[in-house]
């Protein structure tokens, strides 16, 4: 009856206890539910409303407010290109236009094969490492068009199963955060921000 | 990890080059939680006094004196009190809190514990923007370690101090960085700001007295307690205590985040740390403190010092420390448009002037950038921005109006040039932004 | 010296006073200074969203919203400066950015606040050239339509639905410029269909399926009438065009119901236009009901009744709970004087005689008005489900909870929605035993609570947890807390009667402070029927009939029918055969006369049917369940039908009663004021709609020899006895709710 895995249900139970009122857990629950299912299905909305003792309307009102939450599926890899000011000044628009051309999709669209979806996003908090792209939850920064291509190649390969480190993540899930090509990105000496992809697993 | 720059003064960032500071062992090895021990031995009022003495002003944007804010919390309260950390960092041009969350998460925890002791709170939450998932994970690991070692939870350090602390994720909403919208969001609601008064110190999260501070503000606290308020204050000019993280981006050779004493000359930041402008280009303008601050034209910018009062004197704000450098190739119409797209997208939609005004301004700016529009619209845009300014429910409306007004004021000619069909420095391309 | 609770301020140079805590916008309004607003609405939460009410306040750098600022001593305000005017103009300009200018085809045209404000404060001419973002209109329910571009996001509807109705069926979706009001089920609305959202909408974004596109507001006459459905007696302003009632609304908020109306008061009145309305008398000729002339029908009735009287046959009279006081009074007079029978009754839904008997000897205010529930510190509600059966009562209880933190104690066998506002809720197996326990008799253990753990359906997003009902604590705590109350209104339904009512009152009177009572009876004039003496044993004002003179009650009359126990039965505005079907064969010896709007089950079995006007088509007074008396005004008309009063007078004349003269409600009212205990109310107050309270306390009310327990009607929001069946709107809503749709 629950659309969620037992682990996620358990996590929800724990989350709801963290606050003076369980409704506080709503936004995290929605995001974690989306991580698992790829999007917020009607069943997910119903279940979360039920867990919190809220109406589905109350849950939907919240979903519609937050730009990361979606009620439709996205691609397995959701490519989010920042074009806000710092990135704009360093080629964010070009990266975005390149993604449109290469993936053949526009803003908030998903490719027919379901591998990639694209979104032009607002500032990602990577301004001093501009231009930046986030794929699912992974940051890729100080990108050139060539580096972007390599990154997309790697994701595409992973989607085909060509990448041995590939995990079991469902559509739109963040996927395993293991070795992705981040070469060159992060020109700031030790490239700390660029290499964090490895640290996260 | 980041290596210090010779011109930096590392206080908040003092552990940024320490590879294991994000682990409890690493943190403890470098003064970790010593400030907490010291603070717990102090009376709460004394802690607040020390913070007041430091001259620390909020690093989230508004620059409100932190010690003063803490002192507004009533001592006795029938409702539970809370400490919240604002890690929503979404102001374009700003990416400093991210580094603290990454390299020194325990400093945030320690700062919050001290704040909790100071105001008599027993619970806190760290609200981290949804895009920073890896930092949420990192913070949760840090919290788990701290909890296991008795730094979070019941009877901390055997001193009868209880403090429960959790990390909490947002899900994509700049407005949730506004303190009262953040509290709504933390209560599981839409991020609509609240009416003020009452202010959070009186009635905040769940109606309880609440202190809410920026990541950097809280992370500055342990050093202040450890070394004394006067020590911190001495780094900067009067009333502008201490150091802060500046995020340099845009058309500079070397982008990055550096910790500098307040009052640091902007020119030195751009030239000596940022390596000057890229490709030897000439400076056109600087965004001094994140996208909501009025832009400074080159001649003003070259002579300014980075502290709250100096920047205010130049009709802008130090804001969140996001310094964005624009060279002469920048199309100011496009820049204004991109800023407006952001605020239109992030407007919560609650109040009329912000909701309708940002939409109209975006439409109008788009038309201009595409070479359309009417000459009269330049003045109309100014008037519409003025009609937003100071009339909205929260400061987001001001944030949208202020940079726009500064661009219309200083670079009005570029709008007329677009109308006249002169080639746009950026070309006439408009991104798909605005479709959303 | 000025009252210390008053604050002095200056607005536009004019010195004003206002009680501390008053919102600036209200203080200005009280002194005739209009500060325009859209999102502000009295008694709903503050939004400060439209920014229309910005004013200058000295020592404040920015303009301030008058809708949120509380007056303070020495405050200096300017609401008339150049800056303020510019701000208003710009607020309207922003609001109009995407508002379609389709006023000529908009239902709200002529009663649109945006239209009025634009006229008063707006710019002459739009400066924005952008095309408007069009969206198709949406139908959310049989009653509610939504036109998104017209919506100005004032959030009034959301608050009226949530805070006012506690339904929470409307919300806000999306963010920023895409924000929009949405219904609870994505593309449709499931709610109480009260229509308050439509009424409160300042523009034409929400319109009603029942009224839209029928007329323009200025083509209608607006007649303040009293709703003819439940016993609460809301005022509804009828929109009448050419004698047809097109809508009911509440925009002038002048009635006892303030802002409130439920679906029936607002849209249920379409029964008046139902094609099956009776417009001609019918007589059974050769076994079939055929239209006949009024004179034929009247003479036939009189002739048969005189014959029956001569033969000493028994006649029974069943009166109505929907006819006006003047008619009920005249009906009992007709029964007692003209038909000379004591067999007289009506469908009782609450035990008023027991209440007034129990209150005998109480001095001071013993009865509460329905609106007292809005401010009562504590209320004890025994039985019933006001949300469904008494929507205004429920609204008032919610209001009290919201504005004054009323402590609501509920004793109920079921799980009713008002539990959400309850301070203490005891779900008990048997009300009688629980009341006895309250009154100090019986053991709490002997009457276990039914023990429902959690309310089944939680839909009150903003109810603080502390206010949610406490179960399972036992009646002991319930009683202990009640005993500490100083000022309680006891409200009880027809679920309890007789001695239980007396015990409840004994308990209430034993409390140390003041205790007042309200009995909840169904139908618009149930209380009037009782007060006017439609009883076999009680005269108007609950005066007892002479010893040994009481007649058959309703049940006894119906029971007598199969045995030919009644030679004639005269039924006025009631449909007893719906609840107690009677075999037509059994009626062969009974001359059945029915007076009604429709051919009901009872009318279908009649020998003679008189077509009657409904309450909206005649003048007189009605008494709501708490005893508030209000004037009924004539709105619509129905060619061919006559008022019950007129029919009674004509029948009396046909029967040879010469003293009555023509029907005249005013004269009858004078008689009531003179004759009926508790009704000598100040005429001016009464006619002005002040709804004065009738107090028919008359000393002990004797117990009937064969007591008849009330039978609550158990109506829901969408049913209303026999009448509701003729409302297309109510039926439409019911239809939409059938499972499987
Ligand atoms: C629209 C808006 C967005 C904001 N976003 C942030 C933010 O992302 N991070 C932050 O620390 N403060 C943000 N602020 C400022 C906060 O409201 C608040 O002033 C701050 O968290 C207080 O902390 P401080 O005193 O330590 O700066 C924002 C304010 C506004 C009006
Ligand atoms: S200014 Fe108004 S619409 Fe804009 S974010 Fe603030 S409250 Fe929302
Ligand atoms: S009425 Fe004050 S802002 Fe709308």
C-alpha cells in the first residue's frame, strides 16, 4: 500500500520525530520520496498526506511551491544548467544552448529515451566556480563545452550500462556518486570542489 | 580544501586547509569544542555580551548585529525557544556557506550550541538548500558523530545542557532564505514570509522565540568566544567587526572565496587576489554583495572598501559577500534581464507588486533585449521598479527593484542603443530562461 | 477623562479614538475614512498581500499596510497624501496587469470591488501593453466555477473556506506569477458547497453555477428574507427579477448570520422555480386528482368538514414547521375554534416543552441567542451534528473557537466534525446516561465511552494540537472541568427529550455562573410551530389546555388512520406520509386535505390539495431555533398559489366564521404579541431585523399524558426534508457525490 521502500518508510518515521510537529518533515519527505521514485506520484502524495495527517491539497500546495519537486517524471539524469549572473558572465548560456542542441530537448523536457532531462536553473551556489552544471545532485563546475560533453558522454555510457560502477538507481534518482570524469573542472589548484564527487559515496 | 592566500585573514576559514576538519577527530584536534566548554562555563548574558563586543554583523545579507539579535530573545518564555541556521544560500553570486558546510561543519554545530546556551534554547535546525545534498549528507554525518560523542543531545559536556540539533533540507526556493519564510518551510508549508512584527526573537519557529543566523555568522561564534569579542572586532573598522568570506566571480582571472577583514579594498580583491580582469579587459561594474545589491559603476567600485558602512555610503550594500565583476563586454540589458528572471522565478507570489511587477519587468526587459519595446518603457521600467521598492511584503521585492534601478540609472544609454538597433555586446541571443 | 482602553491617533489631521488593539484600517472605517483594500477581510487572518491599503505613518520610513498595523497612542497617519495615492494607483495597475477587462460579460460586473476601486483610485488609462495570459474557465463543482485570469489572489476564498468553514478545500498552487487558487481534488472541488468563497470573492473569479449568466445585479430587486431551510434562521438576500428568485446572497452582512450562508440558503431556493410547483387547487374526482377552481375547493372542504362536525366525526390537524408564525398561530386557532378539534400537532424535532418546563422559575436570561455562541466562553453541546443540521450554529461555534477560544464540550454518540474545535469531547454510548452522570447520578464506569481512538478524518491544517479533542479521559474529567465554568451555553438536539432535558437543565442550573440554553430543532420555523401551540395539549406560549381537553398527537393521529379513527385529516405544509407511509386503501373513509407547494407523498393521497406559497413569497415573522424572531419579507411570487394564512382565512370564512375578516399578517402579529407569552417584542426592533429573543417561559409546562419524543430530521447539508428534493442545485450536488462517479 505504501509506494515507498521499507527503508524510506522507516526514515520517514524517524524524520517525523525530529520536530515539535510532524508536519515539519514534509519538505524533506517529498524530496526523499522523489529521490526514490523519480517523481512525486499520486500514490506518493497520498501516502505522505496520510503519514502526516494532512490533506492531499496541503501536500500539493507545498509541492507546487518548491522548484526541485516535480509531479512528472524526469530523465534518469536531470541536467541542470545555471545561467544566473556569475555563470552568465562565464558562458552559462552557451552551456545551456549546447545541452539543448546535443540532447535535442528544451527547458524542463525529457528526452524520448528517458536518459536525460534538461532544466535551466537558478543560482546553484557555485558562483566562484562558474559556470556550473548539476546532474541530479552532482556538481560539475568551471566547465568548458568540451568538459560538458565528456560529462554527458559518461552519463550516457552509464545509462547504457557501459559504466561498471553503475548502480540500481531508479529513473531520476541521484544514482551512485562514484567516479565521473571531472578532469580539469575546478581550476582552483586542489580542485576541492570538483573532486567532491568522489567523497560523497 | 583550499590553501590560504597571503592576503587572507583566516578566522572562519581557518580549517579550510585541514583535510580532516569535517570529522570529529579532526575538529577536536584543532580547538574543536573548546569554545563550547568555555561558553558553557559562562553565564548566557556574558556570552551575548562577548558576541556584542565582537561587532559581528549578520553574514546573511542584512548585516544586523548578531549579539543584539540574541539579546532580543526573552529570558522567560512559555514556548520552547529555537536556534536556526540559515544555510539556504541562494543569493546569486554567493557560495561561501557551502565551503563552511563542506570543510568545517562542526564549527556550525558549535556555534549553534553556543547560541542555544546564550538564549536558553534546547533545539536547533540547520536549514540547507535542497541542491546542497552532499552537504546535507555531510552535516548529518557530523551531527551523528557529535551526538555519539555527547556534543549534541542530553547533558552536553556533563553540564546539564541539553540541545537537540538536526539538519533539514529545502527543495528549491530562494525565498526560503528569508528568515520567516524559512520558518514556514521548516514547518512543512509553502515558503511564504510572515507578517512582522512579531519578529522571530519573540515569535519564530512554531511560535517560539527563535534566533536565526546565517552559516557564516554562526561559524564565527566559536572563534569569538575563544579569542574574545575585542580580538574579532579589531580585524575590521569600527562597527564592522571581524572578517568575512568574499565570493569573487565574473570576469576575473581567478574566481574564488577568500576571507578578508572587513574594510578590505575592493580593488585589491579584484587585482591582487583575483588577478585582475580576464583578458586585460576594463572594468564596467561590480555587484558588491550578491544579486540584490545595486551595481556600482567602475569608478565608484575602484575606490570602495568592503565593509557595511562604506558600501552603504556608495548607495549599495555589502549584502551576502558575493562580489561579481563585470567587464566592458557585458550587456547591461541582458544582465538586468537575467537578474529579473531570477526574482520573477523566485517571487513567492504572495504580494501583488512583487508578483506582477517582476513579471512585467521581465517581459519588458526581454522585449528590450530583443530590440523591441518603446523608448517610454525605459522610464516606465524605472517607475515600476520604484513602485515595487519599499511596498512589498518582504525584501525580495526590494531585491528585484534595487539592481534594476541602478542599471537603469547608470546604463540607461544601453537600453536606448538596443532600441536604436546597435549591436548588443552579448549578441541578441536570449536564453530559454524566462520560459520558466 | 477618556476611557483608558481608548487610543488616540490622528488620521489626515483628524483626531480619532479607537479601542486599543484595533487595526488601523478598522479605526479609519469607524470614522468614515475609507482605506481601500482587497485582501483584508474582517475576522479572517491578515494577509497584507494586495498592498492596496498602504498609508503613511509618521516615524516609519516605508508605507505601512493599514490592514495589519494596530493603532497606537499618538500615531499620526496620512491616508490621503500624494505618495499614498500614487501607491494605490500602482497597486491597481499591478493587479490589472493580467486581469481581463471583460466586465460586460462578467457575473460580478456591477458588484465588483476591483471595478469600484479602479474607478475611484486607479489610473485613467493602462500603460502596460502586454497581452494577458488567458486560461479557460474551470467548473469545480455544480456550484463553483473558477475563472483564473480574473483572480487577484487576495486569498479571501481560501480563508473563508479554511478558517471560516473549517473545510480547507481551497489552496494555492505553484509559486510566483504562476500561483493560483486550486480546489482540493486537482480538477474538482469536494466541499460543503456553501458558496462563501463565491460571495467573498471581490471580483468575478469565483461564480456560482446556480446563478451565473442569468441576469445583471442591477436588474434584480434585493429582498432581505429569512432562509426557509434549517432552524437557524439565516438572513438571505433574495435577488428577484420579475417575481423569480434567482439567488440568495449575503453581501450586506446585515443578518444574524453575518457573512455566512450555507448552500441551502444561497442556492437551495431554486425549488421555488421547480416545474412541479402546485399552482391550482386539486380535487379527487373519480379517483384522480384534477385541477379545480379555488372556490370549488374551498367550498368542498367547508362542506365536508361541516358534515363531519355534524356527524361528530373526529378531525385531525397536522401543522408545519416551515409556515410563518402568523400562519401557525392562525392554524391552531382554526383547528381549535373553527374545526373545534384538539387533535393538533406538528413534526417535533426538539423537546421545547421539556426545556421550558425545566426552566420554570429561572429568573434572568435563561435562553441564549444563536449569535451568543460566537462569544461564549464555554459551550456544552449535547447530541446532534450542527455542521450538517445547523450550519449557522456550527459556524458560530467555530467563530467562537477562532476568535475567543471558546471551550467547546461535546457529548455525542458519534464522531462529528465539530470535534476539531472541541476542548473536551466525549463519545458516549448513550446520551441519556451521560447526562444523568453529569447531573451527579450514575457511575462513569457504568457508561463507558465508545472509545474511538483517533478522529477518522483530519482536515484542519491549522488547528493547534492542543485544541484537538481529548478522548478516553472519561466523563469524570469532562464534568469536573464543566463544573469550573462560569458562563456556559448548553446546546442540545432532539436526540434527548423529556426527563433527560430536565436533567441537563438541572445540571446547567447547578453551575455556579450563568447558564443559558438553546434547543436545536429542524426546519425554519420549528420553534415558531412550538411557540404558537401546534400541540394537542399546549396552547400558544406553552399554556396548558383545560384539564382533560388534550387531543391526539401526531403519532396517535397517524395510528388512527387505518382504523378509520379520523373522519378527516388536514395537513398543512407537512409530509407525514414520507416517514409513516399509509396505505391509500386505509384512507378511503378519511377526508384528507393537504396544503403544500408540491405533490408530496401525503398530497398525492389527498382528496383535496391547496397550492401554497413558500416562505419567500409571503410576509410575516419566523422564530429561529434559539427563539430569535425575524421578519419574513415577500420576495418571489407564484401565480395561482396562496399563502397559508390566506387559505386559512378563506376556509374559515367558508366555514361561516365571520369575525376573522381577510388575511392580514400585521393584524395577526398584533394578536400574537398580545396573546403569546414571550412574543410581546418591541415592534420596531422586530421589523428592523434585530432578531429579538422570544422568552415563552410560562411556569411549569405539564407533561403530556402520552409523551411524544422528538424525531430529529437528520438532514445533511444537501438535504432538507421533502423540500430539498425540489432543488436542482441540491440534487446536482447529491448526484455528483454518488459513489462510482
Ligand atoms: C529574499 C531573501 C532571501 C534571503 N536569503 C538568505 C540566504 O539564503 N541565506 C541567509 O543566510 N540569509 C538570507 N536572507 C537573510 C535572512 O532573512 C536573515 O536576515 C538572515 O538569515 C539572518 O542571519 P544573519 O543575521 O546571521 O545574517 C534572505 C533575505 C531575503 C529577504
Ligand atoms: S515581496 Fe511579496 S511576492 Fe515577493 S517574495 Fe516577498 S512576499 Fe513574496
Ligand atoms: S488590504 Fe492590506 S495589503 Fe491587502
